């Protein structure tokens, strides 16, 4: 498994929105209390975890406006042809000891 840290939440949102499978972003706090947002992708032979660390988002959806290159966090999705909706899923428990570090 490969770990890829992205520069910003905008990059993660664009990656999720461009997925043909309708990717979701998952969220949890690591042992240090850092907010980690990630999605899993890859190929037949290898898995990739794309992630970003940042401030806690207290909303359930990222609405990505592709014409204005901006994101809005909301509790409900916005249905508009220029908006890509990406849900944020809260992870209750995980066993990634050192997120982003190879074992």
C-alpha cells in the first residue's frame, strides 16, 4: 500500500469527484488528535491511500463548484450540474497505527 499526502482538501475533493466510482472521503482523528481525511484508490496490483491533514470539517458533504474552483461544506448535498457532491464519512475505529507511515 502506498501513502500519498495531498497539498489541500481541494485536491482531495477533486480526486474524489473525478472518480468514476463516486469516491467518498473518510475522516478520523489520529492518536495525536489530528484530523485526517482520506480516500482509497489504486490499481489491480496496488492500493493507494490519498490523504490530507487539516482542520475538522463539521459538515457531511463537500460541494465542489468546478466552474468557480471552490468548495463549500454543507449538511446537505447541492444538486446542480456544475456542482460535484462528495460525502464525508466518519470512521469510528481504525487500525492504522501511524497514518501515512510505512510499516
